[in-house]
C-alpha cells in the first residue's frame, strides 16, 4: 500500500515538474510569435528602404534582396525631407518644453492650491478631452486666420502649447505626493513656488518623462493641424504632411524605397525614445489612475 502511494506521489511530482517546464516554453513561444508579427512590418520597411526600385517592382513581397543600396536616402535630400525633419523637430521640441512647463504648474495649482471653483475647473479641463479633435479644426483655422497665423510657425505651435491630458496627468501625480513634505518645507520658510520647484518637481520625474514622451510623440506625428495651417508655404511642411503629399505627387509611379526611407526618418526617433524611456513612460502613465 505504501509503495503504491509513493509511486502515485512520484508520478504526480513528475507530472507537476513537467508542467512547470512546458508552460514557460509555450508561453515564451507564443510571445515570440506575437513579437515577430509586430516587428515584421518594421523590418520589412527598413530592408525595403535599402532595395533598388527594380527589385522591389519584380517581387514586392520578398524580404531580402541580392543587392542593397542607399540611393533612396540620397534622394530624400533633393526633395526637401531635411527641411521637413527640421520643422518637425523644432515644433515638437518647442511644444514639448512649453507644455511640460505649463502642465506641471497648472497641475500643482489644481492639486494643492484650494480656491473657489478649482474642482469645476479641473472637471471642465477633463471634459475637453472628450471633444474629438477633428471638430475643432475649422474653428481653429478661422481663429488662426483672423490672427494672421496661417502659414507661420506660430500657427503650428501656439494652439498645441497646453493640453488637457498634460494638466490632468500632472494633477493626478501631485495628488499622490505626501502633503507632509510640503508642510515641512513651509515650516522651513519655503514659499509655494519654492516648494513646487525644489521639493515636488524633483519627485515628478516619472510623470514628467511620461508627459514629455506623449507630447513629443503627438507633436512629431501630427498631421491634421499642419494640414489646415499650411496653405501655400511649403517650407513649413512637417514630415507627416510632406510624406503624405510626396506620395500623392508620385502618382502611379510610386518609389517605394524612397517612401520607406522617409517613413524610417519619421519612425526611428520615436522608436528609440520609447525603447530607452519606456520604464518611465509606463510608470508615469499609471498616475493617471490615482484617485483623490
């Protein structure tokens, strides 16, 4: 009886051990396949940008090529992509810096400074996030036209300097900071701004990085806003707008290697930023769910 029991126990142990070995293998195998599915289009675009056009036309689905060339990237310099990249970078950096500064100040004020109507104001700011951006395109164009900001850097930058999402994110983060830290600073004689700048702001690294990534990504990939602001001045084209019009100008004779090369210029900066800062991004976004 004892021998049978021991045999049954050993069989169960072996079965459990086998299961513990198989489950991770299957799990990692599924994750590898999913990762390959998501990475394949990016890899295809990278390799296609280095293929000669005749090889792409002969077999577009072929991943590897017997011949590689950087002609597509050299052609980009002749069609104004360098200028488009500069415009995108200048606008994205300016919008990001100002947005982070304004959002952190507004978030701290709404989280810590009690004044009449502060909750109503915060709810109103959050409510604007529910309005689809496309609804505001025509009113925004009319306002910019009246102000003389059409076909200017000001028209591309000013309407994007403050975002409801940024204020909401920073407000939620500052609410999670212990009030005792600020009270201790006040006892030591620090003003409200000194408390914000020297005590609270250094603790907001994760939230600030998350807001920086989100703002930069949104501004870098923005298409609709430049489309309505830029009417005739092609020197103000951004990368997304320039690439869309470039594809239209090619007509039926699409140069896929040039398009893929240009798309790499648009994709790689954001991919690298997210790759190196994803830990801060995920940590910072989590503050959006912090309750009062």
